[in-house]
C-alpha cells in the first residue's frame, strides 16, 4: 500500500478520476476500497445533498467508479428520469453510453437525481425531491443534472455523466464549481437515453478537471449503429499544454453583458480573460446580436414541441404505473395526469399548442428559422475566432425555492447556454472563481467537433486559475 | 392573455392530460406568460430563411438488412402494467365494431 492511501483515508473530495485510475493501476488501492470510500462519502453527506436516487452496491467493473444521471438507461437498474410516471421501470437493455462505461471497466455507483425528464435548472422539479449544492445546502446545485454535479463536487463520485438539452450539464457544473462538457450534437449516442428534445439532447461528462473530462468523453464518444444521428468523432486528446499561444478568443458582448448577469460573475470572467491574454491568447469583443436576444424564445418553442411528441409514449401500457380507467382513453389520461409533474405538463401543452393547426407556422416554423439564424451567426464568428467565451450562468447558485413558483424566471437560468446548444455546438464550463463564496462558471464554445481545442483551452486556463474545487465548508 | 382557459383544456385533451379545475386555472396563467415571452420570435422577418430542423448536415444512413436477435417476449412485456397471452392488455377502447 502507498503511504496514507488506505481506503478509509482516501480524500474523495480532492481525488480526481485520473488519480484514482493511477492508484488502481499501481495496486495502491483496491477496487473495493475505492468504491467503499465513495459509499462512505454517500453515507456521510447524501442525506443532506440527495444526489442519488438509488445506489448499485453490487455493480461490476474493475475500474474507476462512476455515477449516471437517471435519464440514462441501465439494464436491470431502475431508471425513472426523476418522474413518477417511470417509477419501477427497469430497462431490459443498456443505453450505449452505459454499455461503453461498462466496457471501459467503470463500475456504477448509482443513478443521480434530475429534474423530471431533465426539464429544469435546479432539480427542484424532480418527483423525488431536490438535490442540494455542496457549497451551500440551502442553494440549488443547478439542473437538470444537479444530482451528478453535486455528487462530483461533494466527493460522492469521482465523475459522472449528465445530459444537456438547454444547459443541463454546463449550468450545474457552473453552480457546483466543477467541469462540464456538452459535446457537439451527434458525437455521443442517445440510444437508451430517456428522450426530452431529440434534436438537442446530448450526453456528456461532469468532472473535477478538464483532463478527467477528456478521458470520460473518450469513453463515450463515437458513432453508434443504434443512433443514426451519430457521426465519426476525431480521436480525443487529453490536454497537457499550459499556454494559449495563437488562440483567438471572441467575447460576444450580448453573452457577457446580458441583463441579469451578476457583478461578481462578470468580475470573475473578466479576470479569466486577463489570464487568457497572459497565456498568449488574443482576445477581441464580438457580437451575436440575434442569437442571445431570440435564443431563449426559440428554445422554449422547439424543445417543448419535441417533448410533447417524445412524451406521448407514456401511456401506462408498456411501462410505468397505470391508473385505473373504464376505457382506454380514461386510463391514459388519468395515468398521465397522475404520473407527470407540473413542468412536463406545461411543456407538453406548450409544445402541443405550438404544433397545433393554426399556430404551427407562427411558432414552430418561425422558431426553426430563428434556429438557422443562430447557427449562421455562430458560424460567421468562427471564421474569425477559435473559441467564444462568456459566463456559463448569469448567476451563482440561487436559493432553493427562489424561482420554483415562476417558470419564466427559472428558464432565464439557461439564457447563456441555449444559443450554442441551438446551433449544435460543443461547450465546456470550467470554474473561474468565487462570487460571495459561491462558484462562477466560464463557458467556452467552439465550432462543431472542436472538443480537443476546448479541452486544451480549458486545461491551460484551469492551471492558470488554480481554482480549488473542494467546497470551502468541506475543506 | 395569450391563451384562454378553453384553449388550455383543448390542448390538454390533445395531449391526453386530464386537468383538475385548479390545474386548468394555474396552467392558463403560466402558459399565457410563457407564450407571451416566446412570441418574441415573431418580431423577426425571416420569410426567406430555410427552417433548421437538425444541427448537423447529415445524409441518410444505410444499413444491410441483416436479422439480429430481438428482445424476448417476456422481457418486452416485463414492465407492462398488464399483459395477457403475449400481448399488452388495456381497457376497452370504447369503439364498437359491427360485425
């Protein structure tokens, strides 16, 4: 055994997945000791943080453990997507990402909490109660992947997978002071993932460091015959360069000066920009005039429209609890009314309305045109810049309950992540400082398939920033 | 208000949701506010812009027509609320068929 590394003293708050991998490879820690250390952390902190919906203590795999968001289908392990309507649903096959994690030897620790059907920015929409932020348990961890982010930040998992439709990986990573990647649309298989909005959903890593992020992305990325929207992915490079010489960074005014961006968030991002210049990058202001102003409206038409179609399958026939009814229609309506929470109901109705006769062109058709405008505005900027930089979230973690009664206020949490998502672009969030004692996230967006460039940029900045990802109150 | 209570009930029926009176009132107000906000997209004159339905320029994917094992029947039915003789069982659809 290596000095001081017996299971009981493993510091899961600080240990990166890459370090854990090294301990296993050198035989300094056993697989069982490593898993036990994370379950000790779960026993100590999950009653407060509520990261996990269920644990999988008898899971196989000799490698580093992992937690998976509960929208990711796992054979033989209940998968609810945070919804009552899937309570008791046990998939009979693995999602491709779960299968790839298994093939890489990663052992499942458990399934993490999520807003119902990944619809939300705080995990308060989970049918099974909210998760809490390890930096301050009176605050949200972000959402929808708040369970995965809080688990990694709180030392309850070395790394985790989330899914991102409007910002559900990047925003929780930002609020919890860790790293999150929303990959280019089409690089990670959606086979076996509980669908929300199919032209937007992407699975991606939530990790402590950018190197961990690249390692995990390398495990899950690649073409999958079971998902015809996937493509061949360039070989993933784990970054090690610590300079940014020759990198051209664009700073879109609208993403950096939007209404509602807190002063402390803007200040932390400004300091990161100065550091980037010091590392050799050139930085210039630029503009995304229509992407930010119209992005949120565009998203809240297209995503609900796709959701209303995807969620039509929950009818009490093939899976999930069923309510009694005298006729088929009555059974379906009662099952859906009892099984769905408010947020899926709102989005199903919003989407059904936007797609209905007489409104289709004004809402859905127009939103699809706005989507092309957004994609083209970004493409034009990438002729002059390699990477676009902004805050990930306009605010630091907000209080539990603060926005729960006002859906529109909650939607604004994703105003800075949505534009790049509409364009199918990859985005990396890394922590860049603290504001009032809470983490601030920096969003780096690149052209499609530029993950390696985002990893290099994120890694160099991460080193220069020296952010300590262990929550202050747990140090 | 951008949407009436009757329209909400109509959309709910389309989406097979049975709303209580309280839900119908609450959703009318919330959906009205959301629809007002998303109507912002109509400010832009985009008559000549092609709609974008998918973020990647993909061409069709072809695969050989090779049979592979599919789910065993009992696995496919394993999560069902009710099944009978290898079928999903549901209440009567309410349709009467003349023979």
